């Protein structure tokens, strides 16, 4: 089975759903072809107009000026319209590919989580999805059309350059269309020099994107933990860390700017020389009277256009380097997501269906904080409606056990049998920015939760005072205490009514009395759910049908 970014892009581009994009692409190609025709007409106009000026032919001069007004109007309309359509094409492709990566990252197989847990997550995947997709689409479309325009220009203006330049004799050998051959040689030499100067740009672009992304992530982290920083008075330490990160960004950007400066010295100079070179090479024919002023201007225009088109690689070098760097970042992300998908399939494939509840008899290899691995023996059977509390010393592997039961940890031997309708509440509570209703309904749509239902659930977890704030939009993670956020998470589990509910210390921030009251209500409200809860709160143990104390197995 094919995988990878190239396969993803081919599947996207050659889908029947993309016919509209291809039609728009075809219209743009036609527009660029017509624009080249207009450019040829403008080149011919140059010849006629400057010949008329040389001959001081007043009637011809005015006639050509009126012709220029009509031609320029058509060119302006074509270029503006084509530019607009090209931007719409870029936006449509960016929308589609961004949606694809949204679905790939936040897939049903939880690739985003497994990728993070694997330890091989590329830096800032969220920013790769937003910024790198935008850059990939924009650079690809712009480079594709500029390349197409260059090919058409070469085909059209090479004929003009060949005809107008005539022949020249060198060492007794007559060379027809000598200006065309000079243009070829001129461009090949320039391209070689460009590559020598700019070959390190790709590496520098990759590293600059990496360092910029790290800085943005660090700033987001400071904002997310503003309370801890303020409480510890850690602002000076955070500023020092940010300055170190920013220095890394500046160092790589300075290196990149220096390399771009070196490339610009050559390409900008080359652009200036290119305008003068054809006149210099054509002066003997002009002085000899073989060509008129108009012919000289036509040769100059054709030479510049052919040289510019043949030099497409030179002037697109920086963009090509950025495109290669962007593609590489997205390729690494897509490969990581594909590997996470395969891991999820393998993990879930090892779990046996058991609609009557949950059964586990496994030995897990649990990584400890010092880097060593110890074994954990976990064996118990749970029926629908049962409530089991799992306890044990800190670091024993309780969370790892829940990850294995949820299908997110594979380093074990033995057997897990459970229903596939699993709801897992990890230690860290997920409270979103938005409305309280959206937080309660998650992962369902907010409109699926009525005022009456929301009020009922809030009363059950003793948060009835929040019923009047259902549609208040704010950062609820900052507004609610840790215990209140945990109670919101318990509402999500109650609404879901899963076959298996896995909870990792869901009441650690709630006092024992209130936690006990809520858990007793949950037992009554989840009669068909096998509940496994990790807890260190011993006053809650009597509520459970079974308390499992985990202990290490000797290696």
C-alpha cells in the first residue's frame, strides 16, 4: 500500500472532486498563453514604433500609440483577472489540503496523540499544518505558472531572436541566429554560478522554519502557564530563556540573509546586465545599417525575454529552496501520522471483543523515570455495571495500564478483552475556550445539549450555579478551578454512557466528601458501564466493587 506525502498529494489532485480546480487551472494556462501572445505583439509594436520614430513618420507614430493603448488595456485586464483567479485557486487548494491534514492529524485513530507519545513527533505539527500547507500551495502554484510562462516565452521569442539576429562568421564558420546561441550560453553559465552560490539555501530555510516554530511554541507555553510563572516570580528566568531562543532564530536568519544577499548580488546584477547585453552584441549590425532602431529594440526585448525564461531556475532558486524545505517538513509529518495510524491499528487489533464488560490479564513493560523498564502484572475481570478502583504507589504504571486498555500502549504481553465503546478521561482535564455549553457537550455539537439537560447534569455534579452561563464564551480553563473542570469532564462521561469508562484520577482536585457523592450518583447513572478508575483517595475505596492494588513484578 502506497503512503507518504507524494501519494496523499496525487490522491488529492487526481480525485474526481477536483475537476473544478483543473478547469480553473486550464483557464489560467490559457490566460498565460494569451499573455505570451500579447507579449509577442508588444515586441512587434516596439519594432514598428521605434522605426517610425527613427523615420519621424508622424502618422505612423500616432497610429502605433493608439494601437499601444488598446494592447495595454487588454494586457492589464488579462493580468489582473489571471492574478485574481490564481489567488482563488491557491485559496481553494489551501482549504482542501488544510482540511486533509486536519483529518489526518486529528483522525479517529488519534494519530496526533500517538505521534506525541512516540517521542518522534516533529516540532510544532500544528504550525506545519497551517503555515507549511499555505507555503506549499502558494509556492507550487506560482512556480508552476511561472515555469509554464517561461516555456511559452522561450518558444515564442526564440523564433523572433533567431530571425532578427541573422548570422555571424566566427573563425570562418557562419553561425545562424547567433544571438539565440549567445543567449543559451549566457544563461547556462549564469545558472551554474547561481547554483554554486545558493545551494545551501534549502538547509538554511529548513533550520529557520524549525527555529521560528520553536520560538512561537515557547511563547504559547508561557501564556498557557502564566499563573505558575507569576506565582513563582519567574518572569526574569522566562525572559532569559526566550532571549536564548530568539538568539538562535536570529543566528540562522542572519546566515540565511547573508546567503540571500550573495545570491541577490549576482541575480540583480545579472538582471541589469541582461538588459544591456543584447544591445552590445547587436551594435555591429546596427552601425552597419543591417538593422534599424526598431529591429534593435525587438532584439533587445526578445533577448531579455528568452534569457529571463531560460534563467527561470536562477530567479526561482530561492523559492525552489523554500518549496523543498516546506515539502520536507510536511513529508516528515505525514510519515509520522501514517506510522501512528499503523500503531493504533496494531494496538486495537490485539484487543478482543467482549461486550459483557472488560477482562485483562497482561504484563506491561513500564518505563520508569530513570530510564529503566520494570514489569507490571495486571489481571482482573469486570462486568457491565461494575466499578473498580486501581491504586498503587506513584509511578507504578497505573496510567500506562489505562493507556493499554484504551489501545494507546502496546508494550505488553497477555490478553485484553473489552467492548470497543471506550471513553477515557486522562489526568489532564481538557477545558476549551468557547461556551460552557460546548465544554459540556464535547465531543458532540453544542446545539445537541439543551438548557434542561445541561442544568440537570450540572446539578448532579453540584455546579448548578453555572446553569445561567451556558452560552457565555470565555477561557473556562482560567475561570474554573481544577476541581470544577474535573466535574465538567465527568458530565461528558455521563452523557456518553460508554460500555467501558477509564478514568485517571478524575477527582484528585475534588474534596473526598463531594467526590464520594458524585461517584455514587455515577454508579447509579451508568448501570451498563464497566468503570475503571485510578485513585489515591482511600475514602472513596468503599464505593467501588473492587479495589486493585498494583505491584511490580520482579524481572
